[in-house]
C-alpha cells in the first residue's frame, strides 16, 4: 500500500525471511542505528517507521518486521498484501536460510502484487568467508540484490534508499494505476459514480464490490487473529505479573510479620530492662543496708575487743584452754591405742573362729570313721570346745 501527496510518499514495506536471518537487527539498525547481539525472536510482527529524503520527494516507510517461525507463516499474507515493497532477508552463511528465501520469492510471485518492488538481502556480510552467493538467483528472478550486515551497518541504509528510489514518483503512479487505467477499473469507478447518483449498478460491479468486501473481511479476520495472539501474550504477561505480585505480597506479608515479631521482642526487651533496673535499685538499697550492718558489727567487734582487754580473767581462761588442749591430745592418744587393741582382739577372734571350724571338721571325720568311739570323742570335744570360746 502506498499513498502520494505533495511529493510525500507513504509506502508499506514488509520484511520476510527465515528465523535468525537478521530481519529485526536489519530494521533496528536502519531505524535506530542500533545493534543487539542477542536479539529476541519476533512474535507475530513488529512495526517501525522511518522517513527518507529523496530529490524532490520524501518517502515514509511503514515497515512490518514479520516473525520467521513457521507457526506464524499463515499471518504473512496479511502483512505483504498491499505492500509497496518487500525485502526478503537470508543468512549468507546458511543454505537452509537461502532455500527458505527462495520459497518466499515464489510465494510473492504467485500471491503478491506484480508491481511490488522486491529486494533480496544477503545479511551477515561480515561473515563473508561462509558466504552462500545469492546474486545470480536475484538476477534470474528480477530481484534487487544487496549484501548487508546489521552488525557492521554495511549497506543497511543503502538497500532502503535503493528501494525508495525504485518507489519514485513515477513508479508509484504505475503502482497505483493512475497513469493508464485498465477498462475494468474505469468501469468500476464509473458505475460507483452512477450508484452515488441513484442509477442502477450492474451485477459485475456488485460482484467486484462483494470481492472487495470479502477481501476487507479477510483482512479484518487476519487482524483479529493477530490481536487475539497479542491478547494471549498480554494475558500471559498479566498472569506473570499477577504471580509476581502475589510473590511480592507474600514477601511483604512475611516482612511485616517479621517486623511485628521484632517489635514484640523489642517491647519484651524494654519491659525486661525496666524489670532489671527495678531489681538493681532494690539490690543497691539492700547493699546500703548491708554496709550499714557491717559498720554496726565492726563497732560491736571493737567494743568486744576492748572489753576482753579489760577483763582480768583472760589469762586464767587461756591457761584453762591450754589444759583442755593437752587433755584433748591425751584422749586422742588413748583413743588411738584403744583402736589398736580392738584390731588385735579382732584378729585373735578371727583366728579362734578358724580353729573352731577346723576342729568341727575333724570331729565330723572322726564320727564317720570310728562309730561309737567317735561319739565319745565328739562328746569330749564338745566339752573341750567351750573352753576356747
């Protein structure tokens, strides 16, 4: 789609190509002069705009950067339908990317506008040692060809300028059909004017209008599909934000609980400190009382000492104490001797017990061997035993 007014040209431009070919990096370099080493994959499509100044005219590109994933391939016709220009981008180091670019060329040749300005861009020219040549293919298919590098900005602006030149004022007139109008278009315009004047409209014109409305409906359906995809992505982001908000709320709740615990602990500590201060004041008061008691005891001790010094019987008491000490020592010695004698008696008693046991054993053996004589010996022994006890 392209519009012209006062030498200002608005042109829809679409970028097509395989995933990873560098479409987003190419348009980002052209529009913002930036390059991101690790560019995220495009979801659906991304829109940019950039204006170029040419001799006698300005060209404003409305750029649609399409996603290269296969699952978004069905959305591509919605973007290249009505486009004034298309850039098919491939990675010069990848054979698969080049083959995919050929399929895009074939699709545009079958379904795209035949007057569309189409360029083939071999991107990543900074990796020229791994080049897959595409110039011959571009010439064979009537494509404008240029090798570019989004990383080093080689030929990035040049390819857009060449497309803008190809979309020059006369080229746009041919694209819009304003210079030579085919009979069907002329008849459609005429009958549209007649219809506005209340004149009958032919079936052919109605069919054309129906086809136009169907095409508009398809476009709306494509837009609805894109909006639904974007809505799903937005819902996913909302769910993610909700989950993050829930986690943040839980963390905040835990933080509040911890702060409440700390505040409660601080209150307990303050109360405990007040209690300790009260106990310390009581201890200080008791200590003062003890010190006063010690002073009183010291005074009493001094008084007792003075009294003892004045007492005349102190020497007699001291002599008596010495006498008691000597008696105590004598008693201790006698007690020790008595303990020794008890030990001797205990040993003698032990010897007597052993002798008694021995004699009783001899008595039993005598009874077993000698019969009645043993009885008399036993009685004699029995009379003798008490003497030992």
